[in-house]
């Protein structure tokens, strides 16, 4: 069932159609029809890889289906360019298709990339959305596993937990404890289900998820020897319940600086503090606040779409 919400400030129309919860789930499953057998197989594969994740190809997607199975429906709520999420893009596609570059992409899919019609309409629309609006990527569990295996944490703090890749990786490696913080309350049930699944596979990791703004957490009450997180970038994507900042400078002062200060302050001496941030945040905030890092290395990801390279910055306390 569709219901209507007025959003004339976003689109050149009086009303925007929004899908029901069930319809959103159906759409996400049409894009990623993941089976229980697939996630069980991938969890077993991750366990077999274990501490050797560094030897796995950066193109490997092993473990991604576990993350997507539990949180992909919610991930499609993320707003990109035009302040639109994927469901709104689908519901209002007749309007978006009036944009020349989107219309050209659809013609390309119809005549070339999906000429045989093997991809259903939602898969096609998601790929077009990725290119024209926002890709909404995850950090693969394998990336987390490689970093955890290298630094061997006992308690991980991930204050921008996101979609579940970090919790999955910690559980696969049986890290003693993982503390995740995220203000997206719609992820409560998905994380509950993910945690249950991981426990059922025999993981001994204690997963402590806190659904609140990371700025409001009392980090002095958490004993952690390791931080690794990927923070939201300046105005690129908007997640549920995110604060809206008027400028990059305001976001520095009200978000990055207090958050990095508090989480570093309460990190155990000798602990490791790792951030995956873009170069601008690194230059504007991290160097001034934390000094030069002890290590810098590329964030390991597939370069099939573009050559943009993100970096991971490591400080030892």
C-alpha cells in the first residue's frame, strides 16, 4: 500500500509516494534475494579465512551477503544527492527520468547493459541510483577482519557502527567484545537479528550495541583498547536521525572535534585509534587534534567503479 506525504520542496510535484514497510522489504529482497543457505555458507568461509583476510582479493564479496541480509532494507533509506533515498527515487521515477543524465542511463541499460532483460527493474533502478545519486556502500567484513587480525584488540569501540560489517567481523574472529554506537534506531531489530545469527554460529563475542548519538555516550564507562570506525563525510550522505550542519566548519566544531577528543581520551594507554575519513576531515581536524598518525594505508576496496582512493589513519596512544 502507498501513502502520500507532501514534499514539494524536494520535487517538482505536490506529493511524493512512500512505500510501506512491507513493500520496502519486498523491493530490497528483489534487489538482493539472499537465502539462509548463502549466509551460512559465507559465515563458514569467513571463519575459514580467519586471521588471513589480508590474503583475500580486494574484490572478494565474501561476507557481504550476511550484512545485506540483515540491514540492506534500512540502508536504502539513506539520502544522497537531491536529499532523496532509493525508495523515493523509485516512487517518483517518472519525475527523475526527466533529468537528461538519468534518462540517458536508462536508455543505455535498455539497449546495452540489460538488453537481455536478465536484471529486474529494481536492480536496474538501484544501479542507476548508485551512479546518479548515491552508492550507499558498506565496509566489507573482510576489511574489518584484516585490521582486527593485525592489531588484535580485546574490546573494539566503533562509534559510527553503520550496517553490521564490523560486528560480523569481530564475531567471526571471536574478539572478546565489540561496542557499537549508532543513532539510527531503525537498526535495532536488524542488529538484534544479526547478533542472534552470529551467536547461533558459535561466536563468543559480546556485542554491545547502543542506539544513541555518539556525542552523548559516556566513554569513561567503557573499557576499550581499540577504535576503528568510518565517520559520516561532509554532506555526502544523510543517515536517519543525523544532525544537519550549516557548514563544514560547524560540523568540525560540533561533531568531529568533540567526538574524536572524547573517544581518544578514554582509549586505554597503548591502545590503537583508527579512522577511515576523507582527506579533508583528516587535514581539517585529525592532524590538529591527534597529530601525525603512526601509520597510513589505503582502505582496501574494489576499484571497479572509479579510482578514488580512501585512506585509513592509525594513531597509537
